[in-house]
C-alpha cells in the first residue's frame, strides 16, 4: 500500500547532465561494481518503489547509450548544471512530489530516498533535503511541483546554485526548508547502507577516475 501511494504521487529523476570533464568520459556510463552508474541510480529508485527518468542534456553518443536504460528529458536551460536538469524534469512531470538523485552517488541507500519522500508527503514542505554534520546537502532532494516558477526565475536571472535555491525558495512560498539530520535517521534505524557504511560516505561522489576507484573499493 505504501509503495502504491508513492507511485501515484511521486516521480523520480536521475540527474545525469554535465560534461564529465574531470572523469574523462561520460560518468553516467562509468562502472560501479561492474554496472554503469546510471543503472545503479535507476535501481535505487526501483527499490523505493518508483520508476525514474534521466534528466540532463547529453552528447549524441551518450544520449543513445542512455536511452537504453530509461527515457531522457533534455535541458530547457542549457549549461546550467543540475538546476537546469531539475527545471526540465519539473516542466514535464505530472507528479506532485519529485525526487532527484545525481548519477554519481552510487553509495546512496534507497532507504534514505524513501524516508525523504515519505517525509515530504507527510509535511507538505516544498523542499525536503537532509543535513550531514549540520550542513545542508543539495542532493538527494524532494521538490513539490509548486517550486517550478521560482526555479524558472532563477535560471532566467543566471542563478543556478541549488544549495542557495533550497534555502530561499521555501521562504518565497511562505514555508521553510525541511532538512532532517541524516545521522538522526540512521541512528533511529530509518535508513542504512546495505554495506554497513556510515552516512558520511553515502554522499561521496564519483567525479574523477580516482574517486570512482575509491567508491568501487568501498562498495566491494
């Protein structure tokens, strides 16, 4: 029943835009545990109980390769980073709640995504995120579709910073950012990494070959 509720009210999006310049090749297709990062991210959404699309502009080759995994949503604001991909996703989404996860966080547990989504639905907050060591993490994040006009305005003004947006947009909507400490969720048993890794490692990203190598070792 819980998963059915999520499927009916929520949509998932993997943020897989960007040039992957530090990786040297498309990081969405880089391997984690022998599996492309894009497939790892999509499987994480599957475990939450919702299917996901891929948000972000791609090169022709990468676009074809990624189309084998899931439907893609091209950017409407080019070269604007993750916020551009979020704007594109929200522009076509029919869901009230929209969950976003970057493609380069393969250690992120599905249980944390489920916690965020359930909390967003319960509280009705326009932006639901987490804090790690007291700091707001930009992703993963759950956004209500009502934030789309505010995101559009920011991109039109040339402001594409997600971290600042999550803090200011709720105020514009007469609300506040809901950012729960991930350590609290972990300690209370609401979420955990299947490999037993602590929360600080869940947010380690794979932007370079060296970082990807480290994540593969941690995930082994």
